[in-house]
């Protein structure tokens, strides 16, 4: 396993990490979670991602119980969560980054995890209705309190990230250190174009998710929708529409052809391509079982191969 700095911070995270979106609380309970976390750790993964909104808080509970069962020293792993959507149906507790919500939400997350602190807390979306100064001051206060060690953004417009960073700079507050955004062979524009100056000017980090485009880049949806896949889950119709999109499917078929020609696994090739970007601090993997996770972790072996003609051919699948 390779370990990379989270942007310009001193924190080092595994190049491949493990996230709980969709799976924890939807497809697996505590025991399977223990197995997956253990398999990830055996491969050198030290970073585990979560969010308050995943399974309405149940995902954090499952991960917390699994971590306690595994008994790892707290210093040996990095945990992140994300705040914005909320889990309480109250006017100040949904779709906001106001001070009241953020201070109460971080307390709720820590209680569900059973932890004294999370290593990273991300603002899960930008909030145009809350002054950015209020959000930055609050996030800085959360870090100052020790309830989180670093904070960042997730799926924020580049202009809002820069504005938040400048507010923190101006008032000598804790700055955001990293973005969490979708990044894969099909979705490249935001990371490679919109965020380019953030990486160059601010040393901003990136923990990217959905390296397999919801599973499309494994090839499993090219002949239909397998039973038990996330696209078949109730409430995930938008995933089904995404993996059935003809234009996206054609790009997946191009990757499939390259993988077949070069003798590499299609999904591992897609993950390795993400890791090839030097601005990526960590690629978050999802998996519904240990075998799938171990297979995806094998992408580390292909990273040195993403160069020259192969890199050019992969880039041509979906140019920015």
C-alpha cells in the first residue's frame, strides 16, 4: 500500500480507502462490516469513510461497532464523516451548514461511532443559504474543540472552496484541507478542470469516490442488471438510470476492449487510472463483500502500468 499526504496537511492516508456508502446498513450489518474492514486493513488501508446521512446514521453505528469489535488502536486508522443532509426532519436540521446544525450533527456522529473524535469531517454539499463565514467559523471551532482533526468539502463548486479558504486565511482560522468528489474515467471534468487551480494554488487534497462509476466500469451492467447489485436496490433508481445510459455504457465497452486486449481486469484498470492522477490523495472503494473488496484492492498492482500508450488510450475513452 502507498500512503499519500492529504493535500498540504501532514496527515497520510492510504492511496486506496474503504467507504460505507450504500453497503453499511443497506447490504450488510456488523459482522460483514467487520470482515470487510479487516480485509482492508490487512491490505494496508488506514482510511475509512462514512457520512451522517448514509442509511440515516445506521452506517456510522455499524462502522463504530465493527471498529470496537476489531479493537484496533485509535492511532492506527483514519475515520471521516460528512455533514449536510441531516437525519432529523426539522427546519434547521436538514440540507444546511448553519452553526446550530453542524455543532449538533458532529455530536450525533461521534455518539453513533462511539469515538471521541473523527479525523476528517467534510461538509457534504455547499449551502448557498448560509453565509460561508458562518460555516467556516463553525468548522474551525469543531477542529479547535478536538472533535475533528481536519475539515474539508464534498462536491463543492471551486469558487466556494476558494472563498472558504480565503475566509479562513483572513481570520486565521483552520482551513479546509481536502475535497471529496466523484472521479472516474467517465466523470473527469470537475476534478481535472474546475479544481485544477485549487490543487496548484492551495495544495488542496482529494479523496475521490465512485472510481467504478457505480459499478459500470466493472462491466457487470453491460449485459443487464445483476440481482443484488446496488442499481437493483429500492430507492437507487438514479443509479440504475446511470448504468443504463447508452453513452456511458459505450465508454465502458471501450474500457472493456482495452482491458481484454492488455490482459488486465477492467475494474482494476479503472481504479488504477484514478490513482495515476497525482492530485488524488485517496480513492475510496466500496464493496458488498470481502471477495469484491480484495479484488478491487488489487488495482494497486496496476498503477505503475498507467503510462505511455496505455495511459493515452484510457484518456481517450472520455476526454475532458
